[in-house]
């Protein structure tokens, strides 16, 4: 039977960014227009990674089909094809395209249905025509009305109001206000819980929501942690595939992690790393709203926020596309090849505005290494005998990922959830960890000068003083050891700023109540990979990196900051050094227990 084309074109008084937010979330969209939920199983064929076998119940019929990967460019278009081996349809291909207008955006919605028989023909005419176009347009009109009424449409994502336990919500929000949080955020969270879809409230990515609400990401992450403590939300941990970014495990406790994870899409095994492959997610507490995470569409663009564009390129096809890139770095990959191509997006006037990607028998080949920020023309060429799936990702998606490392290095997390430690015997990698060690210089002499009681009081107060500065710089105290402190950070910039703030404020701290002592503070910084472990129900770290970090602190003379090369080479640290007119002095040191000498750097803050 001949294909049936269903099409509707409508102009909305909404920006392409707003329209894309709701149309790209195909899970949410399909639920809102009344389509049934779907069971998905990845195809076992290694040449068809990203393809799924799907089963639905529709109009009393059990229908199975093969869902091909979406073809899309963010904020521009998407298209998906579903192939049926049996039943009323042979093929259904559908998608949307956004075209900016002088005022607003034109939305083109289309579906091409190829019936297998008269039942498929009638279903297409009577049901799919409405679901595929009219119901989508009606949903967007609903959003447009909210926009015209000046409502916050970031929280208006469902046509059916959810069932809320108002008493529990009010009581727990009241408890939340008792913590050091912004009350405006409490009101926003209340509206979000009441008006958002089940899909949104069961998978809250804190940095993404912070961006939408124009909040500082780290402060909003703290707000989410307080919300968990107040019983408004739950904290869950999701393991991410390092290749495609898909979730492979989801647990509520570290002890539930499997030691190795498997991605059914990429068909790879990988180890867990708190800094790279574990993401913190939040969801509304079930006693407030009984929301369920149900899959309606697995391959939509919103499920892969790191992907800027994805293309299904047919055998021997040459295709031209235009993609808009932000400043930063992109990576180009395909499931068919192991190699990944990286390209820099810059504001350099001499950078190119076009490049070509060839899929060849020897792998992916691309020209141009430096591309100009903005719209880039891309030529895609497939020299192979098989279809390939080409993926272009922008690494700025990482700023929307609240990794476990970011959460675990917050002082608030350690204060609020001291029991959430790994079980004894379990260890998980923690790459790019930054450790800060401090120690008091000549503390023994201080005890003799001021007496044990005064010296003990000084030590305890200096712990509080340092802890508060570390907290403000997104770090956390791991443990205290006599007069010394070990603290953790997720980035060198925060760690170095904390060290600098401590030394700059040290004299004032001394004069505030301990003018009879002139003891100085020693600080050392180091970055590397450590392993998180449970040490007496407290999360600790071990490994050669930890030992080296503690040895670096011993090379401090007091009033200074000593650090390794990895710290010096961080762009954020370089900016701080430049803005404060600080010049690091290199020196060679023999660290206890290490065979080779290390080149370290010293910044003298206090004389």
C-alpha cells in the first residue's frame, strides 16, 4: 500500500530553544499525547549498536518493531524510523523541524506511515493522524498559553495534573526552610513538584535545573542535598557509559554498585570512577508524589544531552549539514570505529567554518583541527558498504553533570550524610582528585609556650577556621590527624583558591584571639587518581597519590603553598596566579618513600 503522509506546520510565539526543550524530550512528549509506554531491548547485532527491539500495546494490539537511532541536530530537527516485521504497519517515519521566524518559530511536524494492510491504513487515518500531528501541536499550544500568561513554563510540562500529597509537601518544605537555603528556591521547587511531569521529577539533574533557573550550580547542588535531608527529594546514583553516556546502573546506595558495569548499547565493560562515570540524580520523594519513571521513547535527543548532532549515513552517501557549535571542544565518533576524533571550537578569526568527515575502511578521517565558533558546514561521506551512525558531541555537557566526585567533595554532603560511606572492603576509583594537606609549623613549641589547654583550644579553632574556607570553596574535610588536616576537592582551582584564602586570612585569625602565638601554617596540594574506601564509617582515600600529596605538604616552610605540576598547569590556577601577581618558584625535592625526585612549586603568601 502507498505511504500516507501526515504533516502540519504551525508558527508559535516561542523560541527554538524552548520548543526544543519539550519536543526533544520524546519520552515526555509521547506520554503527554497519550501514546503507550514501550519495552526496549538492544539488538544483539554488533553492527547495529543504538538499534532497539521494541514492544507496545496499541489499540488492543501487541505490536513489535525495530527502532533505528534518531537522526538529529540540536535545536534544529530530529527524525526517527521504526520498522515492523509484522502487524498493521511496514514502516513509520516521523520527526519535527524548527524554523526561526521573524516573530517566534515555525514548527513542522510530519509522519510518513507505510501500512501493511487495511487495518494499518485505518489506524493511520483515524488514530496516527491525530497523535502524530494534532496532539503534538495542541501540547505546544498549551505551553504557548502558559508563556503568554507570563508563567514559568520550565515547570509546565504536563497536560494532566499529578496527584500530590499536599500535607507532606507543606510539612517537608517547612523543614527545608529550617536549613541555610534560599526561600525563593523553596517556592520554585514547590511549583516544580506540582507542575512537572513524572519524567522530570524522577530524574532531576541539578546542574541542568540550576541553569534553567539561573542559579549558581554548586549552590543549587547544596540546596538539593538539603532537600534530601528534609525528605523532599531522594538522592540516587547513576553509572554512565564512558563512551555513549547512557545510564547502565541506578542505585540509592554506593554498596549496591556492581564492581564492573556493562553498556548494552556499546557492548563494552568498564570500571566505575566517581569522577567520570557516576552521576548524582535527584527525584521527588515518593511520600510527596507517587511518580514513576516509565519509558515511552528511548532514543530521543533529550536522553543524550551530550550529543550535539547524530546522523545515520547510508552506504556511499555524501551529505551536507550545518551545525552551530559553542566555544570548546567537540568529539566525533561512530560505534563502528574505536578511534575518536577531537576538534577545537574557538573564536579565532582564522579558524575554519567547514570540515569534512570520511568513514573509510581504515577508520574515521576528518580535516581541519581548529573550527570557528558559530555555524559550521559539515560534509559527511560514507565510503563503506554499510550504514554508519555518526555522533558529534560537545564536551560542555559535562558542566551539566553533577558527578559523584563533585558531591562527595562537598562539606555539606559529609555533614548531612555521614553514614553514606562505602561498605568495608569496597574501593572505587576517583580520578582527578585534588587533595589539600595542612599542618601547623613548630606546634610542639606552641604547646610549651602557651600550655596544653590554650594550645588545644587553638588547634580546635584553627580546624573550624580552615573548614569554613574549604566549605566556601566547594571542598570537604576528609579527616584531621593531630594538628593536620586532609581535605578533598574536585578541581585544582577551588583547592588553590582555598589554600590562598587560608594563608591570606591566617594573620587575622591569629590576632582574633591568639596574639600570644606566631605559629604558621603549612599547605601542600596534589592532583591524581586515588581510591575511595570506608575507614571507620568515614569515606577516606588511599593510593600512591595520597601518599605523595601528604609528602608534598612536608616541603612547605609555613605561610606558603607548595604544589605539584598538575596543579600549576590548571587554567584556573594560572588565572589566580596572574590576577594576584604571584610567581611560583620551582624547586626539586626528594619525597619520603619515592625513588625519583619531584619538581614542586612554591608560592610564598606570608613572610
